């Protein structure tokens, strides 16, 4: 029987590694195009047929890599630091033409257009959580500690706020308290947003109140890229920031190392819930 082939455009973090491992265990040959400075070749030694690193902007080279290996289905997963568009951009000829055609540098616009370019060469993108469907919890409280009425209200307000900023393609995370927004996620990413919010709250709060971190998917989320993801690092950031509520959108957020995340939530007495 001929082995299936799957391509993986990999950023940093565990998500693309887990995808490669799961795909390999199901009999797929995995061809990894790693974002230079983000994906680490050593992480894929046991689960990638071929790994090759590419700089951001090397669009033509990336497409040729997959075509050379007969790959027609690709998954995009993992973080690429948004600031890389300013510091690590080394386009090839096709990449330069592509960048010149962009009307803005918003993530949604760039990635949608990248997929259009791949499609011209017969390469289609799959759901970015392919092979990881079990990592997306349904609605409910996952931690031992249940939310107080105040925490529940903060999570509900945060959900509406996070949906609004996600619709504007600003970020997927916000931090709120007492119906006020402390911080929203920008290019710095979720963890640094949480830590910044903790500092702001400690400096300005006159009395202690419930603070909630809320992460959501975009309205009409394109499941082929940039899904909301949380993991153990997210819980560590909440603990460092002194924040005790983490809410995320149910059935649309990937929770990596789910059992470990729940254990950390219980250790730190953090209320963890899918909303």
C-alpha cells in the first residue's frame, strides 16, 4: 500500500510537532518546511521524512519543496513571531512579487493570500488541527475550582471583547476586570500580553477584583490557520501575573498537553473553563 504524504509548514511550539507525530503514527510521510528561527529540526528527527528550513518570504522555494516530493496536501501550524515580518524577511523572487501585491500586512490577509498562491500549484491546505481533534475541549469547567459569580461575569465580558478584537485581526486574547479591558493581545503574543496585564493591574488596582484572561477564535475562523492555542506555558504566565481565571472558546481552541494543563490549573488554583 502506498503511504500517504502530508506537508507541514511549521512554526515554533509543540502543535506542529504533535501533528507530525500523530500523522506519522497513522502511516503518513511528513514533509516539513520549517520557518527558520521558529521550527527546530531536532524536534522532527523521528517524525519527519524530510525537514527543510526556509526564511519567511521564500514562497517559491517552499512551493517547489512540496512539489519535488509529490505533496499536494499541507497543514500550517505553530507560532511565527509577528515581528518577524520586520526582522527576518528574506523573500525570493516569487515571494517579493507576492509581498508587493499585498494591500496590508494583517495576518488573516497574508495567510489567505499565501494559500491562494499554493493552490495555483495544486497544493491545498487542510484544517490546521488535523490529527489533533481530541485537543479541543467542549464547553464546561475543566479545573477543580469553579468560577465565582464575579469571575463568570468577567469571562462573559471578556468573551465579547475578545471576539471584537479578533474580528479586527488585532489578536485573539484579552484580559479584563470589572467590565474594563486591562490589555489586548497584539504582536507580542499571548504570554507577554498576560504578563503585561498583570503588571498593569498590580500598579493600578485600588482593590482586589476578579481578573480573567479570555482567548477566542475569530468570527468565521478559517480553520486552516492561526487557531487559538493554549498550553502549559499559558498557565505559567497566568501564575506569574497573579491572574486566576482562564477562559477559552469551546470546541475551537486547541489545548496542548490537556491533562498537564488541568493539573497546573489545579496546582495554581486557577479556574480553567471552556465557554
